[in-house]
C-alpha cells in the first residue's frame, strides 16, 4: 500500500489491524539520537551467535487456507506468521520495477482477525473472515501498484491518499475478491460494512469508519469478473472517499443522496492537487525517501563480505531490532562481537536489501564513520 505506512504515521493512523502493530513498534522508541555506542564496540572477529532468520509461527488450518487465497490474488505475495502478532498487516516494496507484497499475520485465526473479528462473528464464518482479512491486506498492495503502474507508464504514490481512503479501498478490494471466490450468496459486503460501522462506533475511531464510504462506492463497481475489476474498484473507492471528505469540508454542496460518480469526480479533482507523479516507477524508486525508519538509530556493527550486521537501537535501554526485522522482512539474530557479549542485529545481505532499508528512511552509520542514506549517497 504504501508508502502507505509513511502516510499513515504522518497523518495520524487509525488503530486498524494493519497499522496498530506498526504503531506499537514505533511507540517503543523515542526520537533518534546520533550515538555510536554500539558501533564503536564491534571487532573484526565478530560471528553469528545464533542463526539469523525471520520470526515465524505455525498457521492453523484457516490461516493456511487464507494464505493460499492470498497467493491466488498475488502469486508473488510473501505471507509469514509471527507468534506474537495480533491482527494482520501488510507492507509493499518496489522491487525490480514491480511491487512485492509482504503480509504478516498471527498464526491463529481468532487472533489474526482482531479487532474486526468480534463484529464479523455471526455474520460470516471463520473461513470467510480469514479470506477477507487476507484479501484486504493484498488490496493495500494492489492499490499502491495501480498508482505506480499508471496506464501511461508514469508512476504516482498512493500514500498521498488519506489513511481512511486507503483502508476503504482495501475493504472494497477484499469484499469483491472474497465474493468472487465464495459466490454472491455469501453476504461479505453486508457483513463488512455493518462490522466497520459497529467497530467505528465502539472504538470512536473516525478513520476506521470505512463502512459508509465502501457501501456507497461499491455502486461504482458493477463488475466483479476478475482481479482487474477489483483493483479498479479499489481505486474508485479511494477517490470516492476523498470526494466524500472534501464534500463535507465544503459544507456539502452535493447532498448525501448524490450520484456516487459526482463524489468520485470531486475526489479525482482533489487528489490532482496533491498527488506527485513520476516519469516512471524507476524514477519513483530512485527519488523516494521514506520516513518510517528515520527516527531509529541504525549502526553497522560488523561487515562480512556483502552482508552487513546492523542494530536498530536508540540507546542502551531501547532496541527495536527484532520487531522491525519481522515487520519489514529482514533476517535477525545474535551477533557475538567480542567473545563475551552478543548484540541483536539485522543481517542485510547485499546492495538490494541495503537499498530497501535506506528507501524506508533509515540512515545507517557504518563502521568507518560514514552515513548511508537514500538519495544522499555517502556523507
């Protein structure tokens, strides 16, 4: 989606399953300091004290079926499970001119569906809930991909949309994709719309209130024959949501029973003033600099061949290395630096993974005192 997390954080994200998990990570760490405390302690004989891997869990049968469905929607999607994860979340990365969608889930279906599951129970069976949750997360990635691969070859960043619009778009994609799989007799759209409204009222969370927007926006989506139809519906829903918000800001020049197309066109006009368009996805990838990781201090504590071992710590007492590694898909483990102590580290293998870390906004202080950052080269 994209970068959806950058926009979510900068505009005040909703406590939806996709964002609460990352917000919890970021809340752990104060503003970055420039300390090189850990970097200065590395020695040449450092070695891996424990195997480096991405944290994982064993999915139950419902989560396995949901993952299979996600792979039908996107054959390249990376689905992984973390035992400590509550809810589901997704992140997408630009990779070789395309989008790589990564979804993180609890291995237990009842936990993975939090917090919307309590409102969906009784309206959809557990399998359908899981399928919707997975399709919703893939929908975030599909929205971002749609704007990074515009029909004229140019690229734009879907994170420009307000978080509410991104969530509504993902809901629309998830609804259509699940209905197409299970058949129209399964009341997915009714269940999701009602549950979103109940969740918003219960949690007093306006940014979680996608139900009203999705319900009206689906009138713009008469076709559900293919994944392309669902993607186009997601795009239309994002614009419709922006149009609805703009209509409210303008004092409702369009009445609430206006044709959805009018609200959609207002959203298109509104976004035209805010969305930056790049020549192509390559230019976007080269110029984009994220902000999610800019608040963390990244210190390289060892380098072996093309692999760099990097900590994500802002001081002696605060270390988010494990959580960030799990979220963004980096390997993590323990590196023995002097024979007496081990340091938690990311293992960044090769220039591609380093570029991904820097694209997310990280500034890495290397062993030789340089600072690596996206777009700025070496300082």
